[in-house]
C-alpha cells in the first residue's frame, strides 16, 4: 500500500490544524513545527484533526504527546480528533492519549 505524503492545513478561524497522510520519520519534524507554530510555541490552544492520517508511528505519538504536555503546562490545550476505527484512534487508545472520536465515513 502506498502511503500519502504528510500534508497539513490550518484553519485560523476555527483554530484547527488538519493533518493528512503519513506522519512518518521524514514528516515528524514538520509535524512538530506545525504544532509549535499553530500553538504560538505551545502557549495557545489548538484542535488537531488527524482523521485523514494513514500512518502514525511512535515518533508521531511522541511529538504529539510532548506538544500536549507543553501546552498543558502553559495553560493551553491541544484537542485531538481521530476517525472512529482508524489507525490514529487505535494508536491513541493504546497509548492512553485523549482524543475526540469522529464518526467513521
């Protein structure tokens, strides 16, 4: 199976970062930068929609967990959204990271 490359789009009005594709080893640093940028270096709240992510390895989980912790320490929050039954929902459940479940399509 060919994985889609990492892609991200930010909706400033809703403060939502939409991530799609593969958050692999090459995309991990970009994902980290996107989270830092759109949280004002982890000082502002953000919704991260991972419902279109196809590959979310431990590196991606680590990036997300650190960003969530840094935001929480600054009094902000990262709310994560994941598709019901999707790979991200399964990984986040296993890792005990909180997320909001979106209906399967």
